[in-house]
C-alpha cells in the first residue's frame, strides 16, 4: 500500500520524525562532492549522508579509519553547497569523539561552523553517551548508528552481521532506547537481522534508517557509488545496483581514448 507523500521544500530533523509518524519511508544516500550531491538532491533524496565511507570510495583506503576531521569538512562543504532540499548529515570521523566528550563537542562545532552541515552522526551506544549528551546540549542534532559500526572494525574483526546472539541484540535494543531518550533525531541500523531491526524501529518514535537491516525499518541508506555500480568488488546481500556505471564509464573513456588516438576527436564541428 502506497503512502501519500507530503512535499517538503527543505527536509529537517522534524520532517523525518513526521515522515515516520505518517508511515512514509525515508530515502538516504551518501555523497561527497558538489556534482554528485546536486544530482542526488534534485532526484528527491530526503537525507544526504556525508559518510566517512569517503575514506573507501574517494581515497581508496581499506577502512573508514584514516579520514580526518578536516577532510570530512571539505567533503561536507561541497555537498552543502549543492543540497537545496535534502537534510545533510555529516559523519564524525574516527578519533574525533570516542574518548573525550569535550573533543566530541569541539569536533561537532567545527563541522557545523565550517561545513554548514545540518547534523552529525556518531557510531555507538552507551559507551559514547556523554559525548552525545554534550553535543545535543550545544543544540547540534545527532543521528545515532548501531549494529555494525565500521569505525570499530578492528574490535569486531569482521564486517559480518551483528546482534545475532541474544546478549548483543538485547544491548542493541537498550542502546536504541537510550539514543531516543537522549534526544537523537534518528538512528542508522547497519547489518543486523531484519526481525531485530523491525523490533527496534517499532520500539522508538524516532526514525530508524537501515542498511542491511531489512524492510521493517523507517528508511534505507546506501553508499551512492555502490548503488550506481561505480564500484564492482563490493557485493553484500543488501546491495541493489540500480546501474552498472563501472562498465558504462569504462566503455566511454576507452572510446574517448580511441578517438583521440585516431584523430577522430575533435572533428571540424568541435573546434573554433
């Protein structure tokens, strides 16, 4: 059954909570630069996440850990300049918030002031409770992130599904309730069993955005380069590729190179 969508000229944190209350699913994609963000925004995406996944897809690192706060601000600034409708959420990178609530606040203020982003996202539950409280007390909107938390990859040792066991599932549900109580406006739930994800989404009034968490949550997020098929090595079960840009772009660039070599480009109509 389709849900009548309300038109939002500008999506805000309140818009997302309203969408959940109205049963409207939330669309969220990553972006890291002006040109791609402009396309994502104009296509009607509700939330643009300036993810620390830029460390992987933009810089070629194996994990999200190497990206710095200043690099996140650079990417976020580019996205903010493009986004006219979408809510722009910026990841706090590894090392900028985990151990020191004061550092978490400084990092968040720097992102908000220098990039113009609308909110920040942090990975973790009760272990970062004080950091979240301090950021929220400063009036900065916070999106939580539970389940698989890529910044903790060396702790987990794997990118496999989280919270399959009862103890971890119980903690995840408790953390979700805590994040809502603290004042987070939404939660990303990554790579957890669909049944558990739905239980979490049903237990809180704030939106739960899933990635590899089934369709019982309030919205979905994917990495843009993955869903467009610009990357081809990454093939998790939850990923649906809507295009195969890797092959299409390779063909186009190869054709350009051939045309240059054969002096077919530029032709007479393409010169002054």
